[in-house]
C-alpha cells in the first residue's frame, strides 16, 4: 500500500520572513521610483544644456577665439511667474553683435514685496535650434537671486554666439535670436514678517 504524501505546513516564522522581505522590496521599489522622479529634473536640465534642446543655452568657461564679420541681432525678454512679486526688464531690448563677439547686457529687477524674496530664472532662446550656439560665460540665472523689500539691482549676462552656427545648414540663415527669462520664487511665499502680521491680525480680530 502506497504511503500518502505528507504535506509539511510552512512555519509561521518563515511566512513572516517572506512577508517582511516582500514589504522591504516594495518599499525600496517605491523609494527608487520617487528618487528617479526627482533626478529626472536635473538630468533633463543637463541634457538640454548639452544638446540645446528646447532652446536651452550653453554654459562655457571662456570667450570665443574666432569672431566673424557677420552681424546677428539679439533680442531680450523677461517676465515673472504669477507668484513672483518682482518687476523685471532688460536694460536693452536689442543689440547687434558680430558672431563670436563677447557681449555684456543687464537685466533690471526690483522686489515689490514688503519682505525679502528669493528667486531663480529659467531661460531659453528662440528659434530653439539657436540654443546650441548661444554660449553664456556668466549669468545671473546660474545662481539664486535675493532681493530685500524695495531693493533694485542690475543683473549681468555675458555671452557670445558660437561661430559654428554658420556651419549648421539648419541654423546658418538665422539673423535674429531672442533670449527670454522667467523668474520663479524659490523661498516660502509667506515670510516670517508676514506670518507675524497675520498672527497679530488674527489675535486682534479674535479679541
């Protein structure tokens, strides 16, 4: 007579360990996905800076060693996001420069908020293909800007148009480029001063 197969029950400890491993694996997976989502922003930004995708300008360390006789016009534009209480404008709306020539321009910003505000600027050029050839040596957009209430400042941009633009069959006929900035607020929208004022107002209203 054949002896029936015996089924050994899995211990509760082994089951608990498997559940724990599964839970940790899922937690690690979720954490990894969140990490990738945050990393995607700087990675995308780096990709744009390298390729000029989306009209993103390039950052370089030195001036061009070659300057052409051909003139190109550069227009400037600046604005602020809805929650950014700064007035921003280019000091010069347009300049005409030789391709490869280093130019210095300024953007004027004023904080119209009753307290200090931190901000940073995003930027791009049009036509987008020109982004690969718009080289910035120095720019206020590389770092966060801080203005006290009522403070006004001139923010510099040093740049040149890469002479290689004339060798690109898709970009060689460009005669005008527009450089645009949009400022965004990077600090807590409600400053400590504003919080104190709101607390005082609430207390006075409740008394």
